[in-house]
């Protein structure tokens, strides 16, 4: 279906939801006439969520899950 999106990775889905919520908040704050610094912070939050999908930033939780699968010999 046109305009639909299939996301097969749960982490990616969560990041997209967070980004969408942050952008909605940015628009809401902009409409309310809130300071642009507040709007910019909302946009920054959305960007961080999207960067996590493409691997530009890494959350501590993600790093923990990745390294929990490695076994370092003693």
C-alpha cells in the first residue's frame, strides 16, 4: 500500500516512534509560540533517535545487548 511502511526490527520501530513523538512535540511547541530553543531540543531528540537507526549514535542499552553476546575467555 502506498505510504505504508514495514519495519521488521523492533529497535528501529521504537526509534521511529520516538522520533515521531519528538517531532510532533516540536510542532506543538512551535504552534504554542514556545522559545525556539525548546523546539530545537525536540528536533534534536528526533535526530538522535534516527541516528541510532543508521548507526551514527549508540544507546547504552544497545551496546549492552551487543556485548552480552560475546564471551571473553578467562
